[in-house]
C-alpha cells in the first residue's frame, strides 16, 4: 500500500510575508553598516531615479543615506511603489 502524502500547514515564509514590526525592516539610521559606502546596486538604482526625477546624483552617499534618498525619489517619481 502506497504511503499517502501528509498535508501540513504552510510554513511561515519571512521573505514573502514579513511580520509587521519585525526586525526585518530597520530604520537606516539604525543599520550597523549604514556608514559604509552605498552598494553598487544602490548607486545604479539611485542614478536612474535621480535622472528620472531631474535631480543631482551624489555618488558619495553612505548606505543609509542612499536608502533614504531612494525612498525620497521613489515618492517623487512613483517608481518602486505598490
């Protein structure tokens, strides 16, 4: 007799469904690496957003400052928002 597959409740998937108020979303001011130079991905996206918004791109921002600037420019351009 073949063994029937057991049905389990779906497991939590923090990538798909982060819990509000969890530590997966931190204020950039609280990042331990926030003072480091922005990542290449941040720089590329920020450059694109800056061009779309008609604003200057600052290549010397920290990770935290780049994140804040990305949020500002997303709000201005409507890009990256649901």
